[in-house]
């Protein structure tokens, strides 16, 4: 392993000495950065000084960030799979540079991030020195790290300053499934707990379960609509639970054709937006009638997502069938919103 | 005024601000606008009740109001777009909140696009020449709306974030949200045939639209009153206009009868028709008659370009409003009585 370059080592040392006192914070859930390093943890840890210095660096960024409890971590397991890694890394690299401005961290992280991060940090940090590609860490220390060229082709970013610091979080998932058997709604309503049935008002049983906290509309044809889940996996799990309830009541229920019908995500760009400007320049996509509804309705064509944009900077995205559509829609709208930031 | 409602009055003056007036609109101007809007709405309601009675219905439905508006396609289109937007917004908001979704399912899901369906069906039934149905496919830009958007954009560009927050709040005001007060203000309880819920929505929209029209026209009138260097058509300004211009703003009242009624033009029609034909005149009769919306747009487009920045800081004066209403009611051209809801009393409705 090549030793650290003199310039970097000095910097690390300085940082280490400066940040010595604050190192207790390292045990908190760390910034999401390291997860993107996961694929690269093949290198041996290097000397301790750069590691701790780097950790404290991270912690510096950490302090700029706020509370992580609001970050939705559950999607990670599927999300950063092979094909998404490299763009994620590229994105994260840029986002870190921007992240000092925004409280929340740009990158997803593992839920059990805490203790693992340090080791990952040191792993990743150490492999910076040889000047390997695919590393994100150096961009933290904006001025002094050597910019490492990335080998992997990145999705071209329009400009660093246009990357947002936030990622939309899912608020609601609507899905449908087919139990493939006729159901006697009256029997279900009588025997099941947490079931409502009012045939005069609506021809379906409304059933709720507590974990995951969801509501289902169960029709006599055997089809069900499941709403209220916070992620696709939760929605699937909930739908299965509903199916099991029906099974236990004696019906030959199966679990077929599970399909996500709608995803709703929300996030906050953290600056006020001048909607009048937006509606004028993007007329063909926007509708804004403040006396009817305080938000601007933006109908994005690619991907097909409807965004509700509010003056406060909150954005709600809906109409997506896949999570990636929500992310892509937000990525597309962010530079446009930034343009109309109300100072 | 027994119909005076402080809530409605306050809403109205804040609406004026959001539509382009100064931050604190003048009290007298607001009173005048309220008077105009109230009179017009009462008249409209009476005519709608008449139509309802003719077809033997027990409530005034939205179809009756659409019927009254059938003559002015642009305004009708704007109303339809508004109604469709309402449907669309309910659809989207329902998809977001799961409670809303259940509510909707429970109440019988024929609610989606309900307004659109009834409007379309109705227009289908009265449409003899196919013009009205063609409106649905028509994708023309609504110039009046465009103008308003541009004005709002200009207004908000120079605001700081606190002012902008206030502006946004006042933009969100509507008569619809104060439905019961609005109903009382219109004194619906004393009518035999009462409006339905959707008809009330439309009336609330028409009230807002009337205020918007008045503010639009008043701003234009105010612009005209400033003499601009290099304006080639200042010689073609009608004599009445000069009379207003020369008299002090405060004393405009002396020659003006009741605001909503039609005043016979005191001047010979030659100069005013001359200025209308010129097309480029920044003053002169504003949209009346068959080209009402169109000529309005043409002149409106030229005026900002010709004169530069409007006087933002001044509030709209009552005399601007009166002049605007006078010009609007001024009949020009042979077909003008047939192109808006001119009825027995010959009053020109601003919103339809």
C-alpha cells in the first residue's frame, strides 16, 4: 500500500488536532456517506491518524447535518444495487460538497450504520491515498484533497450547485392484490376485528391492521386495495397480512397479482419558492390557482409524476409507480425550483 | 347597507391586493368594488332564477349560470377551466391522503370529474352550432389570464420574502371558503329559487372574477391617465376622458351617476370609434361589444409596452373604477347588445 501523500497527511493531522475534543460524537449514526463506499472496502486500514482525522472531518460534516430520524432508511436494501451504485457515488460526491448548506444528508445509509461506519471510513479513507478512483471521501475536504478522477461513467450532472441536499421520502403506497376467491363480506365484517362494512354506502369491507399501519378495502370479488404503507415492502407485507386474515376466516385466499398502483413522496427544498414565476415560465406543465389550492400543480411528463409545489418549499410527488420515478422527478424539478428561489 | 359583511369586505380588499392593487387598497375603492360586485351578482342571480323557473327546476343549478354565460366564449372557457381544475385538484389530493381516498370511495365515487361531466353534457345540449363544444378542444392561451400572471410575476419579483408570504396568503383568499357568509351577503335566503352548491361555487368564482376584471380595467385606466411622451395618439383621446383627466382625482365624482348603470356617452361617437379603429391607441374605449375580449387584449398588450413601468405604489382610486365601468358599459358596434349578458336593464356583466 502506498503511503499517504505528504500534503494530505499534514492536513489530516491538523484536522485531527483541531477536532480532537469532539470525537465522542462518532458513535452517533453517521452520515450516509460510507454506505456508498461499501463496495470498495477491500483495502487494509491505514495508520490511525488519518482515520481519526477523517472521522472527525466526517463528524464536522455531521454537525452541519441535522437529525437523521426523518431520513427514510428502509428503501436502501434494494436501492443501491449494482446498477445504481456508480451514479449514486457520483451523485453523492457532488452532494457532499453541497451538503454543508443543507441539514440532511444526501445519501442513503444503512440503519445499523453506527459502529460499522468508522471501520468503513477508515477502509475507504485508506484507499484514497494511492489515488484510486471511485472514492468519495476526498471531496469532503474541499480545498486540499486531490480531486480523484472517477473511472466509472457518471450520469452527467448539470452542475454541482444544482444538486439538492435532500431525497424525497415515501409517505404513502397504494397497492392492489387479488385473493382469487369470492368473499362473503358480511361474514368477514362480523368475524374479523377492525373491520367496517356498510353496504348501503360502499360495497367493500374496510379493514385495518396495526403493523404495518395500513388500511385495506376488500371487495367481494376477492380484490383488495391496500393503502397507508410507507414503503413498497411494507405494502406487500401488509397486503399479505390481510390475505392471511381472510384465509383464517375460512376462505381459500391466495396472493396473486400484487401491484403497486401509486407512490406518494414528499420532501423539502428548504427555501421559499416564487410560484408566480414558475407558473409563467412553465405554463404548459403548471396549474396554479391559489384561491382553490395553495400549491402549484406541476405535471411532469418524463417521468409521469405530478408534483405539488408549495411556497414554503415543500414538494409532494405523486402518481409514480416506481420509487425511481419519484427520485428522478425530484432531481428534475430541483434546478427549476432553485431558479425561482425567493431570496 | 344591510348586506354589508365585514368578512366579505376584508376578503375583497385583500383580493384586490393580490390582483395588482397596492398593498393597502383604498377603503373607498373597496367599497365601490363591493357595491359593483354585489349589484352584478344579485342581477345575475335573478336572471339565473328566471332561467331556472323557465325550465321548471327548484334550484338554480350550474347549468343555468352556464346558460347565461353562453354568449361570451372566452369568459365561459375560463370558467370551465376553473371547474375542471377543481375536479383535477380533488382527484390528486385524494390520491395523496389515504383518509381522503376512503372518504371518496365511501361517498360513492361518481365525484371524479363531476363538474366537467355536467358542464360538458349541458353544453352539448344547448350547442347548436358546435362552437361551444369546440371550446373544450381549444388550446388557445387565455390572454387575460396571461396578463394577470405576468402582472403577478412582476409584482412578486421585487418583493422580499416577508412581503411575498403576505402576498401569497392574500392570493389564497376566496369567496368560496366563506361560503355561508357569502350566501348571506347575497341574501339568498329571501329568494324563491335558491342556488345549488355547485352554483354557489360558480358564483363565488364569478365574484372573484368580477373583482379581477375591475382591477385589470382600473389599472389600465390609471395607466392611461398618465401622459406619455411620444404617444402618437394622444390627440384621439375621447373628450370624456379628458374631462376626467383634467379634474382633480378627488373630484371625479361630480359628473358621475350611479356606478353600475349604463351612462349614455356624452360625447359624439366619432372620436371614440376613431380611437378604437386605430388599434394602437392606449386610451379610448376599452373592450365592449363583440370584440370585447379581443380588443381589450390588443390594447392591453400595447399599453405596457408603450409606457413602461406602472405606478405600483399608488392604490387604485374610485374614479379609476368608475371610468372603467363606464367604458366597459359603453356600447360600441351593432352587435354589442348580443354578446354578453345584456338583459332588460342593459347592464353589462363584467364576469360574463
